[in-house]
């Protein structure tokens, strides 16, 4: 399926920075001086028409965008990152990037499709992104800022919601589903995909990306997650349809997201993401998270991604494949 970047679908980003960097007033002042209208705010979840800098309970200052869209929105991300890097902002293992995509066309079926596809695709996103630090929830159990989804978790949640909804008087079925599909889990919003964002913002939130001030990485993640939404919402994806698919099939599906030579935005994003996964493979990180146990899946992915790799990466491809094969 060929997917172009949807220049009309709004998105937003939240860029978390480390406590050790500049303060909220310093960041807001620098952005304003650079011609980027920015508010110095207290903690809030209000959607604004300009950028804002707010405190975050788990990290340092958080830089939050207004609703963005198209190339202009991607350009704003770069302008903000340029300022943050210039004034010495930092990220660490406790920081992350959160991306919201407008979901005004949401239905229960479309929301389930997005959750199911992302859950199955985590073999790829885990290869792309480093693991974020975990935190205690206060009762001896531990939860991450972006806990993993699974097909069985979502299916069980969907069945629970159906039962709850039939006994309730809640009018909007989609909002009810968004609120409760992960309500049986610890900290429902702290998953790789947060459906509860739909209640307050009319969006779905992707939370897995680690902290970064690299504009190209953030832009690529925006495009990639939007393409997941586009593919998932164009068809009714079920857990049954995905559960028997091997990792190889999913790597191939995900690798073709956004394949459209007439859309330079998606092409650039795909190249960035494929190169980052390759770099992780070169460092052996895929072995550490078990990805390479499915060598066929990795080879399927690299076969599709080959055209996007740098020349020096192509030269190293055989060497890496041999090393992974030897270890298994």
C-alpha cells in the first residue's frame, strides 16, 4: 500500500528535556527571541495556539507544540530543536518524545486497528528505539513510561469494554472504548500508544520514542506514526488476522509503510528510520532484545530497506548478518 504524508491531518509533539538543562523561563525566552511564539506555563494539558514550556513530573521542562500540520509543522520542529540545542538543553533515559495525531475520524474499529497494528509492529519499533527507564508506581510493582502493548492485552480490553458498555448508559461508544480499553492495566495511559488522549484532545498519542533533540529523528517518527494510522484506519485490522503472522511478515508490512517515490517527506523519513535500525543491528542491540532470533524477519526487513541504506552500511550488511547468524 502506497501512503503519502497527509498534510491535512494535524499532529503535535511533546519534547521532554532533562532537569540538568536550562529552566522553563530560559527555554521560553530563547524560543521567543528566535521568533517562535512561546508561553511560559504552569503544569497543564491545555491545547494552545502557540508553543509552550511546562514542568513535567518525571523529567525537566517539557516543550509542547500547538497543533501542527504539513511541511510547515515539520519545519517548526526543526526550528525549535535548533534553539534547544543552541542553549544547551539535554535528554537522558528518563525523557521521551510524545506525538499526538488528530483522530477526529475515530471509530472503535479504527482505534482497535491502530492498537493492533502497533502492538504487532513493536518488533520493529523496539529495534529502532532504546528502552526507556522504568519507575515505581508506589506499591512494589514497576511500570514504564511506555509499557508494551500486546494483541492479547488489547483483545481482552476490547471484550471487557463491550461488556461494560452494554451495561452502561454512556452515549459515545468511541470515547468509552478509548477510555477503558486499557483500564485493566497499570497506568493505562503509560503505554506505547495512549488511546485515552482521545478524551481530552481528540487525538491518539504515540509514547514510545526516547528523548531526543534531533529534529530529523522527531520528524521521521511523526511521519512513521502517521503512516501507521493511515494504514491501520484504511482497513479493519483484527488480532486474529495478525496473530499467526510471523515477525518476517510484519517487518515486511512495516517496511513498506509510506512507500511512495512521489512523496519526498515519507521517503526521507523511511530512510532515516531504516538507517537507525541498521545502526542498532551493527552495534548488536538487536541481539540483546531478541530480534535476531527471527533472522528471517531481520533479513526480510533489510531486504526491503536495502535501497535506503548508506553505501557504508551496505558494505557492512553481510558482516552483520554473519555475526548475528553465528550467535544463533
